[in-house]
C-alpha cells in the first residue's frame, strides 16, 4: 500500500494528478487526503478516532497524519450539523 491510495489526486491509471512520481514511503509533500478514501461507504464513518487509527495502522505519520486528522474532524462536524438539522426538522414537524 502506498500513501497515494489515500490521496484525492491519485488517478485510476496509477498516476498523480500533480504529475509527481509515486513515493515508495508513506510520505508526500502534496498529500491531499479524502475521507472517501478511508470510508468508501459513508455509513462506515463512526468517528475521527477511527480514521486516525486507520491512518496510523497504514503507516501515515507526520504532516500527512495532521492532514488526515483535519479531514476526519471536518467530517465529524459536517455529520453533526446534518444530524442536528435533521433532529430539528423532526421536532418542528411533530409540533
């Protein structure tokens, strides 16, 4: 497994959209992680901790891990906001 497999810039033809050579280690200066690269099915996302644990299991560390933490926390905020809006909508519809 290479870090590119978790990056949004990695294409089906196994090339980097930025034109970079694929790294052999789990590091890349232009790493652009996507939550969908960790959870193909959105229902699989449970918490940021789950994503961070997956990233460390695969050997992602340093700056790349910081980027993964950011996308995981962003995803949690998005899902919390959606859940709050749905709950609020249910309460308004019931009254």
